[in-house]
């Protein structure tokens, strides 16, 4: 039998195919068995078949032509590679299934795929190597696999694509050229090293992750969620999803006006605003380790913030010249504000006892009307914090620690009636550098409205930068008894010390203080720890026993002294002090307290200082300038010297004795004045000098009022042990008398011959007449102008006439005053005022 053997040979698809195009531009063309494909790049051997699923297709073989190609049938291939410098198009009404990758090599031209559809048969990468080269795909891309774009060039998708495996841009640029829905609506999009460019188009996708890269365009990108680590995002982000910034040490900038509503979380790294609406409509939450860089844009979102920021740079950041305003309540845990720009923060809520750290160099204003849950504020790096709460709200319930920078009060805010500092602070200030500026606040407030608990620290400044006077009060609430401040206090600022709510408090001042407001001590003890700690411009009003003490130095100068309580002229070790008062030229300083101890006292300045208490200090007293008034309670038994041009006054408090002195010297060459007030007794002298009374150059005894004297009465003035020199008498115009030296009683007395009804004062302006004799200047004015007060001021010639007028003591009781001429004075001015 005959057996027929039939052999069937099936040709498998080749592993490689190189476009030759020598038949036509159609992929499946066949001319007598010749195909458009070669087996390799350069041999010229016809493939004799067509590419298939395992085939890597390359454009093109050497000598290739017809680069405007069409499929002619459905094709499935592995990799698609472009190497030719000629532009290639792949079109036709068929489907191209890609099971590998697409690569446009360096040197290749821009390519175009416009087939009926492209199917992703596997997860794959489309790489365009050169930055100026483009792979344009106008075909709709489908399949269940994912697409990755890489290289330095661009891939342009312009159809409505439906592949579901997600999109990754690992390099280069993915351009979405369709007006809407270029990418699948539910597919995830990851940017990791490349750029997604929407242009003016919009798209809705699934979850968006930006690890490192950029999203460009002016359209709207709607994602299910946004997780971003590093890069810039320009389009508007929309949808109900949330945005999360992750990745420490990296920055993402949102420059679009975004409308996503799921909220924003800065978990790590820095999220930077590029528009007022950068963070959508939901809550913005900054976790510890994250930084929200507002970049000069104010934020209307609700805000939660915590921590020191990314790498400690600050949880809230602004490095622009445009201030940032956050008016909504901020839910805060302890956090840091930084940057060179300004911030205005509203109310801070959240857990109690939080810490606010200010590391910026700009201006931070703490506003709002509800008290902050802040226990401590740290100010570093030279910035300024303005405490600007309204009503009874507190900016900080605890200490404000200033290491560098300024904390400043806002004088426009309502005084706080709740017992805390006006505006703002409960516990106090701890300065180790930097400044507290009370900025014209505190004056006119009640004692409970401008107080805080402590002022401590090693250095820094407490000041008042405003032309309006300022004041503050320290009243402790804890049981600690000692607080010390080593910084400086200056400016037109009054300082008040009150009794601690829980016991005594000792406040130490060690700095170089020059403030000019009163220092009022109504509780506890103020200790001046150095000579410089005593302000020569301040009146020290002491209203509590042991209220003022001194240590470390023995030479102290006070502006003046007032109040109802005295103090010791010893340091705390019992060493005698040399105290100088009157440096601020105050004409109304009156102290009724007793000065005790071993120290001495010198009165300087042109003003009047009254020390009316039962003084027992034993050191010498010198009236160098102006007027010193003591009372008949003075019991020190010490020596007094009244220098040329100065006045010693004595006020009778009807205690049955005179002021006890050891010696009394009037002048070196004269003139001097001895003023007596409230004459009553005809048997008790107002001054009781155990030793010598010495008058050099003449002393005028002045009786400025009729007191209770009667005609014919003799009123002893000065009791002496010995007497040299002489006195002259000056009385009011309605009292006539003579001085007598009663050697039997060893006293100088006033014998009153006549007392008349008060003479009316001429209130019309008049002139001052001057004369010079023997180095003295005498000023006179009409007798009917007795009752006018002579005022004087001394300035340098370069300053000239100013506003620092002081009254000449006793001048209202006379129409003539004599001064020694001092060449040390630059320019001395005089005027008469009434009343």
C-alpha cells in the first residue's frame, strides 16, 4: 500500500524584527514572500514573517524607508524600540498590544502612535531618553496593567484611557493632552522623579502619590487621596479626598487654589503654600515632625499644630515679607513658630500646659479674645512677640522665657480686670537675653490689672519704648520667697512690688537700672544687689517695713524717696551705706518713714526731698543742692552740712522735741537757707543741735507762712551748743518779726511783732530783676507778686531751654532769691509761675 506522509511546519514569531519598509508602509504587507521586516539592524536579510507577541520591534534597520506606518492588522508584540533619527508614526484602524516596554533611544526623533487602540498586555515602562524628544500616543490605552513613564523626554497621552493598573511617572514628563479624563478615573497615580503636566486640562484619578516630582498645569486634578513627599504641585486639587505630606527633610509646594475637602495632614517634612487656598477646605493638621510653610499666605482653614517642625525648623513657618494671619482658633499641642516673616495668631486651644517656642526673627502677634492653653512661651533668635489678647484673655498662663528677642505689650488692647497682667501674662518673665517692652501700658490700671508674678533671669532689658508712661506690678502667687533679675530696667516705666498671696517675697535687682517711673514697694522686700541697680531717675516709694534693702555695694544713688515706711542705711551685713537722694530733681518726694542704721545721706539735685519720719541713722547728712526737709521727729543726733545755695527745712509735727543733730554747718561761703514750717511752741526749738552751729557766708531763716504764731510771741528755732556766724530773716508779707539770740537758753528764736491779714497777690505777669555781687546771683520781683513760685532748669548750651522745670523751695513766700554762680552749669533758666 502506498502511505502518504504529510509534514506540517509552523513558523514561530521571531524574537526580533527591524523595520525595513522596502515593501510599503504597512506592517503586514507581503510582496512575493518579502516582508517589510529584516532579521537584524544591518544584514539586510528579510525576516520572511511578521512580528508577534515575543518580538522586540525596532525602528529601524539600516536603509529603512516608509516611516509613516500603519498596522494593517491587529498586532501583539513585546518591546517597541525607536532608534532612527527619522520620525515614525504608527497608525491604522487596528489594535496594538504591548507586552513589554516602549523605548525612544537617545538620538531618535519624536514618535507618534495613533492606532485604533493600544492594549497594555503587561506592566510596562515607556522611556523617552532625550529631554527634547516626545512620544505622542493619541490612541486610547486600555488593559488591566500599569504604565510607567521614564527617561528625560515627554510622553503625551491625548485619548480617554482606561487601563486600570495605575500610572507612575518615574522620570521625564507625562503630558495629559485630553480636555478631561486622560487617565483612568480610579487608577492610582504615582510621581517619583518625574513631572505630570495637565496643562489647562482636568482629570479625575484614584489615589495620588508624589514621592519626588512635580505636577504642573492650570487645570483641576481630582484624586481619591493625596500622599505627597517632595515636589511642586501647581494644578487645582479637587475632590473629597484628603492630602497627606510625608517624608522627613523634604518639601512640597502647593501653588494651586485647591478645593479638596478631606483635610490636610503634614505628617513629616514641609508643606508649603503657594496660594491662599492651597490647603483646600478641610482641617489642616501639623503633626510633630511636620512643618507648614505659609509662605506669606494667610490661612482660613481650621488648624491643628504640634511639635518643633521638620528637623526642628518650626511647625509653622513664614520666610516672606508678607505677614500671615491665622484668625481661626488653633488646636495646639506644644509647637514652634519660626521664619523671618510675621505671624498674627488667634486663640490657641487644646490640652493645658502647652509650650509655645518662637524661633523666628520676625513679628509674632498673639491675638484673639479667648485665653490660650499655653503655660510657657520661649522666645529665641531675636524675633518680637506682641501680646495682644483682648478682654480677660491670657496669652500665656505661665512664664515667658526670653533668650533673644523682644516681648512687647499692645497698648490698644482692653485692660484685663481678672487679676493678671494687662493683656496677657500670668506668671512672669524669665530673661536670659532679650527685652520685655511694656510699650505704654499699665498706667491707669488698678493694682490687680497690670501685675504678674515674677521677673527673673540673668540678663536682658525691661523697657518702655513708647512716649506714654508704662507700669507693671509684681505680686507672687507661689510660696517661693526669692526671685532675682540681673538685667536692666530703663525707660519711662514705673515698677510696683506687692505682697505675695502666700507669704513674703524678696525680689533682687542686679542690673544697671535707669528707669524714671516710681518704684513702689507695698509688699515683700526689694533688694538692690549693686550700686547700679538703684535707678537715679526713680522715686522709691516704700510703704512696708523692711521693704528696701541693699547688698554688695555701699554707695547707692536714688532719684528720691517717698512712702510711709523707712529703711536701713546699712547693707544686709550691717555695713554702713552712703546713700544719695534727689538725683531726679523731684520737688514732691515725701517720706514719712524712719531711716535707720549707720549710714550717711547726701541730698543732691535741685528738687525738694522731705524725710519726715523718726530717723535714727547716725551717719553725716549733707544737703548739697536743692532742699532737704526733716521733721522734729528726727532723732539721729548726727551732723548736718548745708552747702552753698541749698536749703534745710524743718517741719514741726508737735511731738514735744526738736530734731536732734550733733552739729550743723551752713555753707562754705554762702548763701544758704533754713526753712521752718508749722511754728507753734514758744518753748521747744525745732532744731536741737548738741554741738556747734556754724554759719559761713550768711544763712537766711525763712518763715513761709504765719503758722499759728501770734504777735508778741517768741518761738525758738535753733538750739545750739555753740554758735558762730549770723542769720537773716525772711517772712511772709503778712508777718513781721525779728530774730533773737537768746544766749541764756542757747537758741535762735523768732520774735513776732505783727501778724496781718493775708495780702492779695497780683496775678498779672511781671519781670524778674537780676543783680550779681560777690559771685552770687540775686533775683527779685515786685513785692505784690509774693506768692508766685520761681522755677529753674539747668541744661547744656547745646540743649537750651527744655521742659524740665523744678520749683525753687520757699520762693512762693518771698520776692527775692539768691543763688551762688556755678561755672559748671551750662545754661540756667528761671521763670515765675502762679499759682
